[in-house]
C-alpha cells in the first residue's frame, strides 16, 4: 500500500489503525494459505521420493538377480565346454580304449 493512499483511507474511515490491522491480517492470512499450499506440495514430494526409493530398491534386487544368473550361466557354460572338449579330444579316445579293454577281460 502506498503512503498516499493511507491518507485517503484515514480521511474516509476516520480510524487509521483499523485499516492497517485489516491489511496486516489479510497479509498474514495470505501467507498462511500459501505456506499451507507449500506444505502440501512438500508432503506430496516426500511421498513421491519414498515411492521412487522403493522402486529403485526393486530394480537393484532385479539387477543383482540377473548378475547372479549371468555368473551361474558362465560357470555352467565353462563346465560344459570343458566336458565337451574332453569328449572330443584324444583323451576321450584313450579313455574309451581303456574302458573297452577292461570290459573285454
């Protein structure tokens, strides 16, 4: 409120303190309403962050499960390649000859 309008209000209402009190309480009400809106917004933001935290934790568990599956697959494939290479090598032929000789006796 400008200073010039204050003198007009004083002459119109006759009481300067009442008009200032009304403007002061209107300002306080406005601030309280805005603070209430901001509080609601902040509370909603906190809830959204909690939801995101749970989603991120779920994704972390999924990623660690996939990592474990990949490591188990690598170990299994390594074992499989080792066994297959043994069967297709000359050692398999030698082992087969030993087993056949043992069975003939």
